[in-house]
C-alpha cells in the first residue's frame, strides 16, 4: 500500500540532488478494495536529498536494487556520533520502487507533481 518514488533531475530553485517521495499506492488501494468512490485524502512525505554531483549513494542503491529487486523501508534516528540507528523490528520489505526524472512529470493528476512545487507553496497547502 506504500509507494516509493525517487525523482532525479533539475528542479528549478533547488540545489542538485533528488527527492524521495513516500505516499500511498493508489492502484494498490483500488485493487485491495480500500478506495471508495468518495474523494481520497492522503498524506505524502517528501525528503530532498541534496548532494554533490559525484555522490555515490544513490548510484549504489540503484545498483543493489537492480541485483536484488528488493529493499527494506525502516525508520532511523541519528546517534550523537552521527551514525544511523535503524528500527529493524518495524521494517517493511518492498519490491517496487519508481525511479523517475523530474522532466517526465507532467499533468494535473500526476501523483509526483508535488515535487515540482516550491517548498514554501507545499507548506501552504497544509494550513
């Protein structure tokens, strides 16, 4: 029921990097019969990962995913030393992820369209 998308490419007004978009898998909700004919209201989480152009992290993740075709989604906090502390008992195994380019996103009903909005305009929708 959870959809993960990683959107790469230039987004005007934002530093180089990519966006991780976590939200509902609308197709999965419909197939599972959990979507009603009423308008859907849902929340998504956007995380902007700013990095140097030569950062290897996303490249390594994509290579590992290409080999394994699966990954784990889990919460983490940073220790005082800056090391991640993973919440392994509550991790969720995933086999699908959507890799997209920002330039591919168009259309009013595109679920990833929010990543193209300026951060301050995204917050305005919450008030």
